[in-house]
C-alpha cells in the first residue's frame, strides 16, 4: 500500500514539475523615437495565440516552460521574430523599425 502511494506521489510530482508556468513580458517601442507602441500584436506560433500591447506598450503572456517563436507585428513597422527558450520568467523588450521613409 505504501509503495503504491509513493509511486503515485512521484508520478504526480513529476507531472507538476514538467508543466511549470513562466511569464514572458516587456515593452514594444519605436526604435528611432523610443515611443511605446500600443496595440502591437505578439503572436506565439506554437500555441497559435496573439496578445496585444496595452496603452503603454506593455505585453505579458504566461506559458509552460519550453521554446516558443514570437512574431511581433505593427502597421507601418517591419515585423520582428524571435525564438525564446523559457525556463523562468523572462523580460523581452522589443524595438520595432519603421518602414516609413521620406522621399
């Protein structure tokens, strides 16, 4: 009886340990001016989910530990893509490059 309990405990513990949650967050700014960009879309390819920056250019998403591809898009700016290996809470600030040009 004790060995079954012990086995169940270790199986449950290993399941919980493998599904730890971490948060990736940061600010999205205009590289040339430093201004925060609001309503930028941050798409996480592996889970097919998009979050958006708030009025201050801040975003945050909680995920399981692992490797994720983030794609950041905003109208008038070049898209940005990064691979993040998440083992703990991570801060990723992103500076977007404008596509606008003066002729």
